[in-house]
């Protein structure tokens, strides 16, 4: 499967669709680091990836709990949101390292906050708010 290195989506549904397409090529042990400002569409993309993995549970933002885990799909999905993280030690305390070496797919919003912990194989995806309905998604 080929995925263009840069796309613009014009609806939340289109961003989810891109994520669902991406999900098809994910392998066990994949870590994905999402960067992009609040409202850039990071959680929206994760919802699409979850759908593409065949997860039927609703994906909600783990803003307060930092980590949500979903099973029942082709691979287990761990969704991490570090928006409220204050220190790297806090991430270690909640067991982030186990998730960075797990057998499923781990997707991290605000991953730049734990840059030094990310495995070298981490796939980076950048989301950018262009306007009310447009987001740019880049796979550098
Ligand atoms: N093209 C688009 N892609 C993604 N989200 C969009 C798009 N256009 C509008 N939106 C809206 O932007 C919001 C994105 O929020 P969210 O995914 O929670 O962002 P983040 O997790 O980066 O803070 C959603 O309410 C969604 O409906
Ligand atoms: Mg989010």
C-alpha cells in the first residue's frame, strides 16, 4: 500500500478515512508520534486508525487519564495524549515505556514531550490546522 507523504483533508470524516487507510499497513510494535496544535485533528486521525484496525469501541480523548487501550481489532491499540504531561518522569510513572515496547500499535499525541524516550523506529506524523475545515497531514 502506498500513502502519499502529504495530504490535505477537508472534513473530519476525510481525516478519519486517511487514518483508516493508514491502519492497513501497521505492524505489531508500531509507535506513532503525532504532533500538531490543539484542534489539528490528532484525535480524529486516531479514531480513523482505530476504525481501520477493526476496533468498534468509541475512541475518546485520554486527556485526563493520558492512556486509553482498545482491544478487539486486528492489533491492540494504545492511545496516549500527553497534553497535560508536566515531566518525563510522570510519563515513566504511568508506564509509558511498556507501551513503547508493546506488541500492538501505540499512538501518542504531543509525543514531542517524551522525545528522548521514543524508539528510533517511531513513525512521525505532523498535522497542521490550515483553516476551519482544512488540515494538512504530513508523514516526514
Ligand atoms: N479536515 C479536518 N480534519 C480533522 N478535523 C477537522 C477537519 N475539519 C474540521 N475538523 C474538526 O477539528 C476538530 C479536530 O479536533 P481533534 O481531532 O480533537 O484535534 P486534536 O486532537 O489535534 O486537538 C474536530 O472537532 C473536527 O471535527
Ligand atoms: Mg487530541
